[in-house]
C-alpha cells in the first residue's frame, strides 16, 4: 500500500492565529503530495479555506501567559477532554502539532496513549526556556521539524536529531512582488496582535505613541492592520475620534505593511513578517505581572523578537512590560522617521534576514518528511 493511501487522515493541531496560517500552507502541501488525504483537527479560517475539516477552533485557546491559562483552567480542561474523545473516535494516521506547546504537549500525550505517531512542526521554543522539554520531545514526538536556523544545532547539542525545513513565511509572503511596492512617506503601521489581552494592553499605548508622532510630524498617517480573526468592532473602541487611524483588512496585510515606513507591533510572528518585508518595527511585549516574573526567571535568550534572535543583534528595539508606554514607543519610532542614516542602517541589517531563514518550500519539505516516515512505519508494521 503506498503512502498516499496509508496517510489518508492527518490530524493537525494549531493553537493560535500564526499557527493557523502555517497550518494552511501545510494542508495545501499535504493535498499536493497525497490528493486523497483528509486533514482535520484544531485550526482557524485560513486552514478551513485550504480544505481543512475544523473539529475545534483556535478561538477556544486564545490565552496568553501562565496566569491567564490558570484563570481559565476549567475551560481548558474541558477542551482537552473533548479533543481526546474526538482523537480516540477518529484514530488519525498521524498527529501534527504546530507550536503552542503549553497545550500541544497535552495533545502529544493523548496521541501517544492512543498509539498515534506525533510530529512537531514549528518547534517549541525550548531554546528560550524550559530546556527540559527536549526530553519530552524525545519521548513523545517521532520527528521535530524546525523552522529557525539555530534550532537544529541547539537540539542536537541536547541529543535530539531534528530537521530544519526553513521558515514557511518564505512561502507565505510574496517577497519578490512586494519588493516593488513603494513606501508611503510618514506612514506608520499599527499591529496590536490578535489576542484580547494584547489588544487591551498594547493598543492604547500605540495610540498614545501615534499622538506624539503626529505632534512631531504633522504629515504622518496611521494604519491599523487587523490580524486575521479580529473584527473591526473589537478594535474601534480603542481608537479616538480626534486621531485618524485607518483600519485595514487582513487579506492584503503584507502590502499594507510594506507601504509603511515604520510599524508599531506586538511581539510575535508578525515581527518576522515585517522584518522580511524590510519595514523597521518597534516591538512591544506586555503580559500579566505574574506571568512576566515567572518568564523572566526562566527565559534564557537575549532578545524577545524573532528578527533579533535570528540576526543576533537588536535590529528592532524591544519594549517590555513597564517599558511599554506611548512616550517610549514614539521615541523609538521617531528615531527612524527623523533620521535618514538610522533608517538606512536598520534597512541594511534587515537585508541579511531572508538569507538566514531558508529557501521557499518549507511546508512541502515538512510534508515529505512526515509522509516518508509514515511509510517507514507502515513497512515496519
């Protein structure tokens, strides 16, 4: 029996918006490689549009930080129970986990208990904190598929042979096409994230920063690009009547990001998107005080944002917790907007990034590894 017939049910588990976008590319790659494959599990709108059968929606797991998870523990436990029962009923040929380790590690245990092989796509950030999780990956995951260049050697140093497939954003963002999109002078983008907590804590500070930028540069204009799954109604209450902020849809978000001279963004995958697009970005990160204190005690990396981690230097300024204020954000943004040399310097740093994250084709390489390994399992059994 060939692998296309054998691997006909793949359960994919994404836990947030960025995972949904990566999952959509994975679904498309699976369907190209095995036309009769049925992809199901936990995802969002992007995966559904790619032909994914949504059993659970990522909105059921829209938490940020340890304290927030504990506060919603009954709901999370209920979700885990329903997911386990569905896995037990469906018995897919494989489970593919996408990031979100705080939840997906439980899914890995469920799958192992049911005898279902597990693959991890978008490796958990064990290099940043909780290094002991590498032992969990060794025990519960057949193959770990890395998308960041420094992950494979880190895991190898801890006794785990992983695969580097490249970053799926190289497939997701049409860089050659967008390279021709001109910047709009004085255009400042606002990306407040997709989680409720991020929007509540960061958007007011981004608006305060926009006021200060406008006072210094009257020609400045502002555009808020909605994250997929975030409605305009959710954002509008944070936007004042006396400051014009255009709310733009997510469908053409990369073009909008490329048009900006500077972006103010919540920390996350979106900062790597803006970096690949060559748009200087001020990065803000703010969670509950308890979660932050615990995280700071455990995190072992110098930077929070992916572009800085990959480049090994602070190309994007990072403002954390109490540092996040309208004044501080505006100061960082104006340092670029009012200084051509500073702007040219950050653009020069960002030009190196694409060469470090791998060639396009990451989802297809990941799918090839998964399906080939499943074929090996079939032959052994």
